[in-house]
C-alpha cells in the first residue's frame, strides 16, 4: 500500500500524527495511507519556512524567482501523466475534465504569476517641501513571510497553485495543508520543487484534518504570517478567528448558493449549454456552480424541460475512460449530505424533473455516485434553496419582473457568483451591477480572466485574489520617503 508522507524542509517526512486512508471515490478502494502531521510536525514545517526566508530564497531577485516559477510550470507538464493519475484517484473526476482543466491550469498558474510579478510596477509620488527642495515617495513590496495555505478538495492542484504561485512569486515561503480527501498532488509537487532547485523550506506540505488537527495547528501557529483558505464558510470563520490572534491577514474564498437569471430574450442554445455546465460540472462540486435558477415565466417550461434533458444525458463510468462525463462525489460522507437534501426536496413537495437518486454504475457499484437533479415547486424558504448543497442539482423558479428576480437573487447570506442570460445589453449592465456577488457572468459561466479580482461578498468570503489583487495580499507595501 502506497504511503503519502509530509514534505518538510525539502524532504519526505513521516508524520507523528494520525494515519488515515485515502479512498478512490469511483470504487471506495483504498489507494494510499496518509501520514498525518502532529503539532510538532507543523511546528517543524513552519520553522523550515521561516528559516528559508533568511537563506538563498530571501536573497533572490524578482527575475530569478520568475525563472524558477516557469521551471515549476514546465516540471508539472513534464510529469503530466503522474499528476493526472493522482488527481483522478483522489477526486474521481473524469479524465476529460482533469486533463483539460485541473492539471494544465495547475501548471499555468506559475506562468501567470511569473508574468504578473515581472510586469507589475509600484507607485511613486513627488511632493513639495517648505524649503523648496522637494521629496520623492516610492513604494516597495516586501514578502509577508510564512503563508499558511489551506486547500479544498474539489480542484486540488488548481486551487492550491492558485495560492502557492503568487505567494512564491512575491518571495514568501509556504506551508500547505491539502484536504485530507485529496493529498496526492500537493505532495507530488514537492518532488518537482526539488527537481527545479527551489531551496529547502520554501514549500512544505503537512497532512491531516481540520479542527483539533493539522489545519487548526497551522492556523493557530504564531509563526504563520498570513492565512489563505478556500472552502466552506464555518471553517473559514474558525480560521479568521485564529488569525485574529496576532492580527494576521486572511484571504477567504468560502461557500456560495449562487443564482442564475434567465430572461425571456436569452439565446436559448447558448443559455442551456452554459446552465448545463454551471449546474452539473464536476458533479456540482464547484463553489461557483448554480444551485438557484430563476427563469422568466414565458420561457420557464422550455428551460425546465431542456435542462432536465441535459441532466439525463450525463454518462457515468470509469473516470479514466474518455466516454465518462460524470464522476462520483468526493466521499461517502458528502454523498450522504447531498442525498439528505434530495430527500428534503421531496419532503418539501418538490417536483423532480430529473435525477434525485443514486445511479447504478457497472463495475463501480461501491463508488459515491449521485444523479444530476433538477427540481421545481419549492418556496424560497426551503432549506434546499437556502443552504449550499455542493452537488449536481438546481432548483428552477419562475419570475415576472426584474425587481422580483433581483430581490430573490439577493435574498441569501452568500454572495459569490451569478450568471445573467439576456441579449438586451442595457438590461445586462443594469442587472449585473445590482446582484450582491463577487463575480457576475453575462451570457457565460466560468469564463475567467485571471488578472481580475476574484472572491465573494457576505458569507462567501473576504478579500480578493487574482492578478495585482493577489500581489496586494501576498506582499507588505512599504513607503520610502527621500528628502531631496
């Protein structure tokens, strides 16, 4: 049985914490045993990261770091098949998704932030002084120090490198705590770090759980200078509480209960293609996914019928087969959660348009499969409409006016993302600005320019990352004033 160890100070290190199993979601088979990190292991990782700031890494120029970041991207691509295999066995997602999104974007993040740090300048101001000589003010960016990176399981490599790449670009060191469900690619990246010459201690990985375990040890560690987390809201609140001790900055991208709005003038082919992805992609395990769908009444029946048909067209099966288009959920525990909402929808009187159950999947009977599901008929106070499910499901509600749909879309404690579907340009601008979210797509979904600010409002998070906004979080800005 393969054992996955921690990666501390450039070495594979057996943890002194709890060992636990890593199961393949498509079959429930144990694929590896994870060596959990104790409090002492986390302490060793943080100390290694702290020491690395004083070594060769701390003395590198931006140009030298850019070269290494590009080597990291190339190193992931050179071992593409290994990363792909590890990601699929951890998540169960189809090869068609992982090979086109997870691994390429995971590698590309290093190139993207190499470009960003290489081309971003800082401010400078001239000012007058009483003696007439003047003064010059300019801004320098200094690394924050040791960054604690706590990662989710739905896009493990992509979302981990989305944080690690800008952190390293800015000269920080990192201690990464992957999800206990998906430990493999973060560990494999340590091998690439060594291969391309990243100094020991710059990149560290500690495995384990959250509360009372590795995640808590890391977020509470006084040697961690900043914390970044993507995941569900209650964990984000705990991390924010921990960060308050020591007044440390946090970047939190948390849960969502995202609405989509379809007006009666929308291009139906384009809309249904987009909704099919936003409601069901990655088995609904996407923080930006659509779980609340509002459709103008005159096209309501058409959208419901066609979206239900799309839900029925997904093909379950071996994730390594190119013909498979729908993978399992991440774990038996998560499937139980999603099924509880499927049952709740029926109890609340929902009309099930498609799905609502567990499919039979040949040769993969023990996997954590779930049917893509479409409902209608629930009231807005149903827990199915109020609470994040994180599965391949959506509820469709009719509306009559802009004012009505905006009130329903904004009636949520969350505010992460939305999509608006209309061919009326004025309406698109007018409506998109009035929805309380961090990102609004118009006639598209998941179309990401990585230079733009990304994050949520309300209980969906705090802070923004992406482009210059990542550099704002991963650096301290210092002003230098020179009297002339």
